[in-house]
C-alpha cells in the first residue's frame, strides 16, 4: 500500500507542460509558434511556471503536443516514483526470474503504457521536425 503524506498536494500543471514538452524535444519557441501570434518564448516560460493553467490553454497545448489534457492535470512525478518503487522489486527481475512477487495487479501493463506514450512522443517529434523543415524550405 502506498502512503502519501500529502494527500492534497497540488499538481503543478505548468511544470507538467514543461516536462512533456521537453520529453518530446520541442523548444519553447516551437510551442509558441504553434499556439499562434500572441505567443512567444517568454510567454511559454511564464506559462510553465504557473501552478494552474487555464483550461482552454491546456486544451490547446494538449492538442499540439498530442498528450491528453489529463496528463497535465494529474501527473505527479513524486507519486509516479512512489508507485514504481512500491510496485516493482529489483529481485523480481534478477536473473530473469518471474515477477510473481507483485502485490499490485493493474488492469493494464504500466510498461506498455509508457512505451505507448514514448512512441507517440517520438511520432510527434518527427511530425514537428517535418513541419519545421517545410517552414524553412527544407526537405
């Protein structure tokens, strides 16, 4: 069982935008460009410092990054680390032993979900590179 000392800890949505943007390899300038003429790198930097982001902006960023809005609203790095630490034991994987010691049985495979997210992020990065190449008259 996971014990959380801060059950009402606030999720920092701006920091989550930054995390996902960086995982996708997208610069602040590129995100600003995609958001429109009212946006620039400095405004993205300020957005990423906000604890709570307006719903319409979250929706726009989610669409651009192709990440569910819920990822920005719910992702808590500390909680994710606690879940992983309390769910998986290195002993379970030692010498390719079976992972029969798991106490936690999710209805989905968390590793599959991480791989799926990573693949989506790679595809998004590829699309962004292609779009930027077209914009600068490249390939």
